[in-house]
C-alpha cells in the first residue's frame, strides 16, 4: 500500500514534467477534436499520429497516444448525443437517450451529465487500476471460453429484451444483429459465411459502418425533406445548457451503478466496452420505476452507459500494461508504438520501466481533468453546432461519415456498407422496429458462438462444463432466472391485455 | 480558437514531412496497424526513407487474409513506388489453402527481397510440468485426452506447426483456433489450453517476464533473441521447421533494374545497426536476401506447406 | 400505414430473411449441438427469425398504440424520394469517385449530390457547400491527417 502510494507519487512526478505534460495535453486535445468528427475513432487518430512518436522519447509518446485514446472517447460522445452519430461503437447506447434529449432541446444537459459521468467513472477506474491490478489479473485468468460464453448468453438475454415496445421485436432485431455478426470467416472452421464471394465481407461487417448506418444515415433518411423532424436540431435554449440540480440528483445513482458495471466487466477479459454499455443500460431500465421513459430522454440512460464505458476502458489497460496482451485494436497499436521505441511490453514492464507505467497512470488522471476543463466550457459551442441549418448539416455529416468509416480500414467497401446499413435501419425504423438490439447482437453473437464452440472443443463435447465450473454456473443460473422472469411477465401480460398498453408500449424508435 | 490554432499547428507539422519530397513509396501491409507485420513495416519504412531519399508511407489494407492488399499492389503501377510487405501466409500458404484465390503469386508479383525471419517457438504456461518439448510431447502421449494447443486461426503458421509436430512425433494434440494471438495468449496463461506455437516477436515479453516457458524453437538454428532455448531438432524432434518470414514484393511488371535498386536500398537499410538492433529487439531476425533468393524461398515454402495442407486435409471453403 | 400493416410487412421481411438464411446455412456443415459446424448457428438464427416473424405477424393485438404527434407527422408524411435517392447517391458517389478519382472529386460530388436532396438547397448553395467541404477535406484529411486516399488518383 505504502509502496503503491510512493510509486504513484513518482508517477505524478513523471507525468507533470513539462515536456511530458505538453505531449499529454497535445494528445488529449487532438484526440478530443478528431473524436468529435463523425466516424473518426481513436484507432484512426493514433495510426495517423504514430509517425510523430518516432521523434519523441518513449514516455511522452505513450502519454500522447493514451491521451488521444481517451480524448477521442470524450469527443465521440458529442456526436452521439447531438447528431445520433456513434463514431465510437459503445456510444450507440448513449444515442438511445442522449439524442432524444437533444431533440427536446436538452443536448447541453446530456453533454454535461456525460462529462460528469465519464470523469467520475474514469477516476474510479484509475483507482481500481492502481490498487487492484494484481488481483484483477488473477481473476482474468479464470475466464476461459466456458465463462465468456456464459456471460455472453446473459448479455444477450438481458440486452435483447431491453428495447422499447414488443419484446418479440427486440428478439427479432437481436437475431438480425447476430446474423450480421456471423458474416465473414468462421474462426473455428475457417469457412467463409454469407460473404457472397466479396473480399470486403470476408472479415465480416465492419462495426463502425454498421453503427453509422443504422443510427446516423438511417436518421437522415427518415428526416430528410421533413421539416417537422428537423425542428429539434435548431432549438437551443441557453437555460438548458447546464444540468439542473434535480437532474444531477437523478443521474448520480445511475452514474454510480454504471461505474460498478464497468468495473466488474473490466475484470473480465474479452468483454468489450460495447457489451458493457448495453448491460449498464439494461440494468438501469430494469430497475427504473418508470421504464417507459427510457428511449425518450431518460437522463439515467445517458449517465450509466457512459460511466460504464469509461471505467471499463481504464481497467482494460491492466492486461495491456501488466501482461503486454492488448485488449483491442487500439491497445495493440499503443503496444506497437512501445515496441517501436524498443520497449518490450510484458509482465516485466512495471519493474523495468516504472516511469512508463506509473507515469501513464498519473497522466490518465491529469488527462481526464483536462478533458473536463476543456469540454465543459465548450458544451455551449458544440450545442450551437445544431443551429447550422439542416440543409448544410446533413450533407456535411454524411461526408464525414464516409471519410471516417473509410479511414478505419482504408476500405471504400465499408463506405458502401454504411449506405446499405442506413437503408436497412431506415426500413426498420419506418416499421417501428428498434435498431439498437442489432448492434448488441452483432457484438455478442460472434463471441458467443466462437467461445461456445471452443469450450466444447476443449471439453471434448461435454456440455456439463458449463455447470461444473463455478463462474459459468453462476452466469448460467442468472440467465435462467432472467428468462424465467421474462416468460412469467409475458404470460401475465397476455392474461391482462389492458396492462400491456401502460407498460412500455411506446413503439416509436428515433 | 485555441483549439483551431493547435489543429493548424499540428497540420503544419505533419504535412511538412510529406510535402518535402515528391517521391512517395507506398509500403502496403495486409494487416491493421499495431500488429507484428505493421510494426516491422513501420520500423523498416523509417530507415528505408533515408536510403531512398523520399517518404516511405505504410499503407494498411487489411482484410480477406491479405487478398485485399495483394490486389491493391498487383493493380498498381509497376514503377517501384508500391511494395507489398507480406508474411509467409498470404504468399506461400494461402495459394494451397484457398481454391479460388484472387491473385497469383507467379503471375502478379516479382520478389524484391526478404526482410526478416520469424521462427516459431513452442511455449507453455509456467504451471505446466514440461520443461522442454520432448517432455511436452511425451506427456501428450500418455494423457487421457489430446493436449489442447492454440493457434491464430485455421491454416495459420502456428496451426501448421502443430500439425508438423503431431506428424513428427505422434503427439496427440487438439487444435484450438483463435482469432489472432492476443486471445490465444490469454487462454494459455489461464491454462485453458496447454501450449501453442507463436512468432518469437509476440511472445518474447511473456517469456522474459516468466509467465510462459519456451520449450523449443522450430528452426534449424537457435534464435539470437532466445539463445538459451534449444531447437526442436536438438531435442530429437525432426521435421518441425517453420519460418514466418516477411518479404517485399512488387507488381509483376516492375523493371528488373528498379527491383535491383530497391533490393539494394532494403538490404542497406536492414544492415544499418539502428534498424538491425531494433528489429532484433522486437524479436524478429533481420535477414536481407537477393530477389532470386526470395523467389527460391517462396517456391520451397509453397511446396512444403502445400504438401502438409494436402496431407492433413486442411481446407477452407 | 397502420400499426397492423407495419407489423405484417416486418413479419414478412423477417420470415423471408429467416428462410434465406436457413437455406444458405444448410449449405455449410451443420454438425450437432456439442460439435457445431459452421452452419449450426446460422440455421438456428434463421429459425429464430422465422419464429419471431411469425409471432409478430400473427400475434393478437389489443389496440392501436399511442404515438406522439411529431413522430406520427414525420412517419406519415409523403415519401421523400428525392432526399433518399440523393443521400444514397451521395454515398455511392464517394465510393466510386474515391476509387477512380481521389479524395477531391469524391468529396465535391458526394457533398453536392447529398445537398441536392434537400429542397431548401439550390444548385448554387449546394455547390458552395461542396466547394467548402472540399477545401476542408483537402486541408484536414488530405493534408493534416494524411488520410490514405490520394487527393487525385487518375485511372
């Protein structure tokens, strides 16, 4: 404990050195700015700025790259809430209530709550990282294919039924998402499925393209040429800029719960931030006294998933830094940059390069403080963006989407995919089907299938492993309870049809 | 306002380098940024730009197991400004693995030179009692169930190495494919699988950190990166010979003189102490070659892997 | 469109998709639950799609749902063929011109075409917007961010 605190003190010393601080600020700023552009994620920004790291020392290089990473996450929330454009897939969940808030003229409030939740959750995640990382690493190893598939099952059950309107439609859309996730090369057999001979589909549907299409482009298709749909865009009231005390009080518990969900999932490897946000949202909706408010600008629906995604992101740095095993593509890129600087990531990193490890942790917190200081005064400016006339706004946004989606894999094919996803999304919206479960199914499906098959491969076809291993048994039991609860609720509703109307039969989905 | 000026400043900084020269050489990589091939490409690009006196830009064209990058390079102007840095998979394995490959190595490309050798190392986690490959194999033969071994996918070099090991020793191994190295490493550390083959580059950190134990190197000679680890042949296991080399290829019609001058520049770059040491620190073994040597290596490996793939009925639809 | 119509169309789409998916899925190796082939999961999904489609199409409905005024107005307005076509054509133009022309022509064309989808834009204002975005694209993406798409690529 004492050692940890003195290490941390040392870390702050490293992070606050003027050159280090300067590069950290630079990274945070650039990440934040580029993150605001629709479709431009951390991955693109980091790969673009990678050559810069050739000329600077390892410590400032890694601080800058990490700054870009979480800076772009803050930036991404802005597009998600104000324009329904989730350039960072976890923000797809934030759109669900953040965008309706914007249309009610409360975009500023949503952004304020987002910043607050993000900062709180990131700070909490950093503390967990500092004091609990050896424990978390040990826990992480207990999660094999069996456990991961059990968690995914629970995620599907909890998330698939969270959409508004008929649960059946939610299940149907989740299944459609699962189908999108199946496209591409099957890991277990190498078979290329549903790719129709197209090289661009052999690695699957690109998540960014799917999100931008289903949310952004679909929304433009629905509202183009219809003045009434565009009203919310121009309506900005200054007095709605800051969250009121009542709103903060409302968001606070959700933020805490979201942070805990993110922390829990942070300990489980292989569960991405997108899944975490869906679970956090589903939990909020499940425990809310009036679940029908969700999807119509419930502030808890913004606070909780944002908090979950930020605490999860911070804790995800643990396997990356303490084992040298990247959790996702962005982490891989950051490790690649370290390797290029001649530093071998791995378990020995903390002892061999304490300046990098502790400096990075300290810079996380400094960076998060900076982001709040930068973004809160800017909220007004971002919200003013909405006053750009719609006839200019949507062509520009579409263009940014094209460039952003292109840049993640340098593939124009993916841009075409955005168009297709947009049409599909618009058709579903027009038919009153919810689109968000598609994203959930897409993210969960491949992990469920892949890990389930892997678990059975290793167990030589013995299904009982799922109840023999304690962690997976726990998740299987919870899943069974969730399912039971759903069936009971459904049967009860069938018996009293009048009750069905009052509980969440708002079928419209923006 | 401050942000805008910062952005402009950043723009100036980045663009200066690119606008300084006209000759831009594109180094196309069939993997996303951050992976091992990309890392080698970026290290090489930095030094190569000094040798060529122009910018060398790493272009990531991931997808379709390298086919997207291959087609991009095959269709670009054969003037030596577009090069493909590929690992052995897309050039020597996939032609045997996929019945309808969109490119043809002999027809579409001309070899420029090898860049690095990446031999595979057999690793297990520190809980496993086996101290060397011979013990690992012996244990697999007496175990009740086949020993689960991870790989980075069906038809990947680690997968083929497992097949070679099983064939050479009669070990009972179960192939468990993963999507890339990271999840396989995690499961190996957690004991879900018992062992795996992998590029030394990706495992050297975990080996030095004491989390994984290197049991043997799948190459005729020991690796300069892991000098203390015996080769499999030294342990009496013959016929497991994997080299996930990376080589440079140019579009087929690139003039021979241009190829020769590029080869010279690449060889010079790889012999610079700075790049040599950097690549070695990454865990790759810098190994420049003439175009003819690369052509011979390509032919030999294509035949070797083709034979194994056919014999083991490894097929991808 | 009434709620019933929408549900029937949606149900038909789901059932059609489910049938297609199952059909294609049967083309892969199916295997068993404990030894799944590549086709097992897709076939299960296909069946699930058909089942949910049938459930949505044939389930009894109690009454028409409540809907907010603004949304109903949006949904029930005239089809905006011009907007739809222009947005999709704009994305298509970016793909085609990105391949054969480079970033500058792709930006010009896609922004111009998309902007023409709004009745409030004249040819002039759309062209102005396209020009402005092209300058921005050149400076921001081509120049500052070094997007891996050349400004001009002939042939």
